[in-house]
C-alpha cells in the first residue's frame, strides 16, 4: 500500500524559509512523477512543483526561483525547499505521486492534480506579514 506522509510545515514570517518533506513507502514503480500541491482556504488547488524519476523539474511561475523541489531516493523522500516566503504562500501543502510518466509528459500536466493517483494528508504552512 502506497503511503505519502508530509512533514515540515509551520508558521514563519514573511521572507523566511521552510523545508517540507514527504516520506514515501510502498511505491514500487521505477519511473514516476512526484509533485507538491497547495490549497488555501476558498481557493482551488494549485500545482507548485514537480519532479520525475530522472530528476527533471517543473515549477509554477508563482514559486520559480523561490522554491526548489528535490528527492533523496536512498531515503524515499521528496523535499520542497521554500525560501523568501510570502503571505500568499499560506496554504495546506500536499505531496502526490503517479507512475504514468509518458502520459504526464505528453500532455504536459505535471502540475495538474487530477493526474496523480497517490496523495498525502498535507502539512500546513502559514506565512505572516
């Protein structure tokens, strides 16, 4: 059974940094996409960053330069380093995974939530001004 468990959220002042982690267990596919999404109250879910099993990354324009997605295959862990945080980054952050790499790349939907089969329960990030 695939499990994704996020951690590392918290409260930080504007301009601060946080690193989110997503521990993955039970995932047996050698090729995959993993991504971070976020959802603020009253807003739609937004794709933040994605990485494939070869290490290629995709970022939403709103977080480019400020956020970095990475993975440690030895630890089965996905990370999201968030720098220069802004109040508008406040949201619940979720990690997600899917094995349909060819389909995702062909359609260019790395940051579309509907394509991901596996999701974590989320970790809250709050940025105060």
